[in-house]
């Protein structure tokens, strides 16, 4: 596990690359943008996606063939673009190379989790999932962070933990890939909802209620797909949910806050150079929940708003008009 490849030169990919570098690993970064690869390779940091952070020069290019021979990969490619990147990467990856999936989403066209997309595109790779409460800038600055690293093979998972772990970046091993993936995907949609609550100035009580009831939705869906409920109570579920729903440093929450303040989705997205994963995940999530026969009213409300089928007021009224029920349902 000496040579680590990083797919994606955005803020999170750059932060993970720097973390692996600081852990003593040889890092190779693939970036879609030539200017990002050039800046990283020259030691100019990543002013495009992670400004204000000084970084050492790290090997970076726009050629996926440069991933050949790496011992492990951290994939930070946005969920809706992962399949195309993986298919191009496949000829360069040896059998048994672990790919830690760090993007949080559901493929819209197939309703597939990222582990399924990986196995369909690079069948010789070994899937793992890295997920948890972690802002890129915090990790890049060396601030204390803990995440889940899910891998079915415990010895391999422990080797990956040792390869990228540091005193201030603490991966905790789990064998529950589905739980880690579902938690990461659902929390982005719930963060949009929390942002809307913030933008509408509905108060901290509403904010806390939304996180709690959203966590119930997240757990219901994950368990229906075979996950362990205990996984969702950990870093990759509740931990990530609390962080993402509590700070406008989150792209998803800041997007929701802007919605709550009356702005249009397309105008908010047009100003951004980074992906707001919850926007693309919402319709796929609701379709997946329907397939699993799972009720997710908060996520459904977000999807209705994003699709233009309900105003903020209509969605809020629908939620508050639901029948009273037993907690846990």
C-alpha cells in the first residue's frame, strides 16, 4: 500500500491526496482539469477548488493510464460521472487493487450504488467505501477527523486504514459497504432540507427535528437494502448527517439555504464550480425508496421542490400535515 492513486482533483480529492502524502505514501492524482493537474504538480496547491491551503508538489496528470501499477485508489469522481471514468480506467488496473469510493451518491440512470457501478465497470477491483463527517478544508489543514472505511475483507480493510490513517485522520473499519454508501448518499439530500429550514428561519427546534426524522428515513432505507442499523448510528450515517446539516460549509446545506431564501436552483448551481451531489441524488433516491417500499417523506419533499412540483410552502405544509405516528416509524 505504498502508492496511492487519487481519482479527482476537487477539494476532497486534493485533501485526501495530501493526507496520504503526509502519511508517507507516494501519491498520483488524476484530475479532469489540466490547470488543476498543473498546479498540483508544480506545488501551487489547488486554487481552483481548495484555495488558501499550501500543498507540496504531488504527481498529477490528466491521463488515467498513470494509475497503472498503484497499490490502492481513492475515487472522488462525482457519482454521476463515475461510470465513464471507471470504464476508461479499467484496462490500467490490476486484479485485486482496492478502490476506496469516496463520492456519495446514487447513479440516476440505473439507481446503482457506487460499489455496483465499480464492480460493473472494473470487475477485477476490490470495492471499499470511505465515508464520514469530513470537510475537505478541515482535513487538508490537519484538523482532527474520523471516518468509516468499509471493506468486506478485514485484513485488507486494516491495511487500507494503516495506509491512509494519521493521528488527525482516523478511519474506523467496518464490513458494511451498503450502510456506508446509503448513509453518505441520503445525508446530502437531508442537508438540502436542513438548509431550507435555515433559509426559511424556522428555528433550531425544527432543525433538530429534521435531523432526527431524517436519520430515521436514512436508517429505514439502508436496513431494507441489507445494511446493519448500527452502521448508520456511526460516523458514516449519523456523524456525517450532523456535520453536513449543521454548517453552510456543506455545499448541500448552503444550496438548501439559498433555496429557502427564495433563489432558484438553476441560478445557485450556475455560480458553483463544485458538484452539489444531493441535487442529482434526490430523484434517484426517491425512485430507489419506492422500489424498496420505504417511506422517506422529507427526502420526497426535497425532490418535489427541486423538480418544481411543489413550492417551499406547499412542501412544508405537506410534511406538517402528515398523520401523527409512533416514533421509530
